C-alpha cells in the first residue's frame, strides 16, 4: 500500500485561499475480506470510532432491503424481483425483510449481531431535489438554509473532554477530493484523497507547518500528525502500485484509507466518506445491472472497513445513509424516480445488531407518501442521536440545540448501541 499526502502543487503560493480543512491525501487498497470479531480495547477501556458514509444519489431502499413479507411488494416490484432472482436468492432477515443478494458481507455482520438496518427512514426533507436533500442530510437542520456547517463538525466540537476524545477525537477525517458539508464548520479537519495528486515531501509539510504555526496552531498540529502518518505508512502497497483508478478499486482505497487512520492509536476518531452513483432512473436492475453493481461495491466497502478496522472493531460504529429514497412503482425506463422513505445501515462491533428496525407503513396505495413513495416513519436524526450520545458521549442538550438544532421533539431510538 502506498500513502499519498494530498497537497496541491501551488499550495504554498496560494496558502491564504487554501481551505484550512483540506490538507492531506491518503491512498490505500488491499483485498477485502471478513475476519472473525477481534477484541482490541483493554478491559473496561472505551475508545470509540465513528464513520459516516454518505450514499449520494438516493438509494432505492426497497431494492436493497426488500420487504418480501408485505403483501403488495411482489406486485409493485415484480420486474425487479425477476432480475434479483437471476443473481441468487434474497438473503433472509426474518419473515418480513430480505437483503439484496449483493449484500453478503452485510448479511454476515447482521447474523453476527454487528449490523442493524433502519427501514422507512428519512431526513426532514420532502422536496426530492438531490442538491437540497443532501444539504439537509449533511447540515442536520430541519430545512434548507444554504449554510456552511455540518452536524458532524458540530458533533466533534461537542465531544466531551475525556482522556480519549479530548485530543485525538477532536480531529475529523474527510476521505475524498473535498470536505463534505457534514464535516465543515468551526473545527479544523483533515482531508485525504487517494487519486491524482502526488505525495508531498516532508519539506513541503515542514514549510506549511511553519507558515501556519503562528496563526493556526490547530492546523499546524494536524499537519504534523499527517507528516508522521505519511512517513510511517508509505511503501506498504501489496502490489507496489498506487491505487488511482475509479469505481470499486477507488472506493476500497478510500475505505481502507479512512479505516487505517481511524484505527491508529494516535489517529483521529471520527471520519466521513461518500459513494456517488445511486440515482437509478433507468435500467436499475437490482440483481444483474447497475444497482446490483453499486450494492456490490457498498458491500465490498463494508468488508474492507471490517478488515482494516479489525483491531478497533469493538469500538467502532459506521452509519451509511442517503438523502432520500425512490418511488415504489417502477417507471417506464425500468428504473425508479426520486422518492422519500428509504433505508439506513448501522454496523460495527459497538452496534447492538441483528435487527431490522421499522415502523412499517405498508405499500398499499393508501399507505404511500403522496401516493407514490414509501412513507417515512423514522427520522434519521433519531438514529444518529443515540450513536452520538451513547457511543461518543455527547450530551443530550448539545444534540438538541447545537448538533441537530430544533430537534428536541425527535426522540432517540433506544438500544442501537451495545
């Protein structure tokens, strides 16, 4: 695996314009596989890690986690089910739900009680615009405001001053070419990208540290940490080649990069990454085509995270969520249009898993939202609140007033964290 420090060629010349949150790049990839559970923390110790995965483009939750026990499902999704069966039998989650056969790693984690699924979930947003939907997903606000602050950055700011989280925990890691809105805000964070840019030399890092030391000690400290990470992890590629391709290989490189940083004893504890491409308006093919490939990539990413985070898996929670779902009915181009209710995935050794959590509204015409969509019955903030409170120790008042403002009426789901 190689490790690339992502600093632009002209950063020194344009340092005043360079985002203080976007500093570094990291590249790593090796074969993904699922390992047995590993106990890493000392007895009684608590050193939580959290990764938020954004599924951009609106995931069809009804094709990922199929409500096979709903009497209406077979009729409304008959064409898709024919395609799914060509790929194999759905993976059962009980009498009501089954996983798409592409999600084998998720099925294994579910069986090991290290993954749960929340169905018929949505943010407060209802207008079906990708741009605005993703803003609400990442801002943590109940409506579109076009602000520049995300709920995860505010969560980092609200972390308790414990021995573990007061130092390393108060640095977030964005894996990708830019820092997403969810991690933007007043707390400086780091950004890693596995593609395109060449490694920066230790001399470049030293000069940037000197430049920022007086005006931004926090960023200087982050740069110093990144320099150590870069020097210690360079030259570790199993095939000796940098991973700069796109598609699944690039996603696995980003997943491994995020996981390696979160797993380090002296690394950050909170991170985010994004997977694009879930906008399946035509030729969706959840068993053999486009959506099947996307779900396969997501499953491989879960496996990669599980493997690389193995030393700290029992202290890890991963949440994967999308901006909204898709229509219940299949459209005229064998796809689905923008909808509302969908699924969110919760996995990790710290998860109390093995459950599909759903106040199921049903798929009959009269039960649909605006006569077309899966009706959302769970607010995504009800999923995120217990993760941030029980896993990261953030105070309930901070959650309701700062992290997710004006959300006191949204009760946290109980029993998500083990």
